[in-house]
C-alpha cells in the first residue's frame, strides 16, 4: 500500500491526446522543471472496464461516457510524482479543466475540456487511491 504518501506525492496521467500530439517530452520537462521527482512511470492502455473504474466518481454525469471513450482511445502515461505539497502544487501547474491559466500544462497542450492533456489527483486521499490503481509499492522508488 502507498498510504504513507501523506501530502508529498500525487498521481498524474498524460492523456491520449497529449501522447498522440507528441507532447510527452515537453510535459515531462515542465513537470520536472517545476521541482517534481518522478518516482514511478508507466505507459499503459486502459480497457473500457479500467477506465470506467478510474472515473467511477463521474458516472451519471453528462460527460462520463465521452470521457471513458476518450481515455481508451490510446495509451496513457501514469506517473507518481513527489514534492512537498504535491497535490496542490501539481494542480496549480496543470491548470483548471476550463479556462486554464496562461502557461499551465492544460493552457499549453489541451485542445478541449475533455481532451485536456493531463490528469492530476484532486486531493491527498485520491492521490493515494489513484496511485494504487496503477502501481504497487514495489514499483515506487523511494529517494
């Protein structure tokens, strides 16, 4: 279990649109240049069932089906990132889903509200749950 993460780790996913557009390198560079350490990294393809499980919190919302369909449309890169105050700092780095601030990852690389390039955990609790969705404790590097 990754329960010891406290507020120093978060999960991100580089989404299919950013991968297809060749933006992985610039996104990772922006993340690491912002002081985050990558402690786990994985290229994977979500099945419809796994995407539905990951986004279950949104089930019943009007964008849910479109989101799941989008997330299975290509590979994603999941990563656990480490930095003091990781969740809040990463949310600031990626920007909001709608009207992302100038210079944020979503401002630079998103093409729509759904195709928004990147995911970031929205709380310390979800960072743990989401990290455990993709990684087991043996796959996380401790610095």
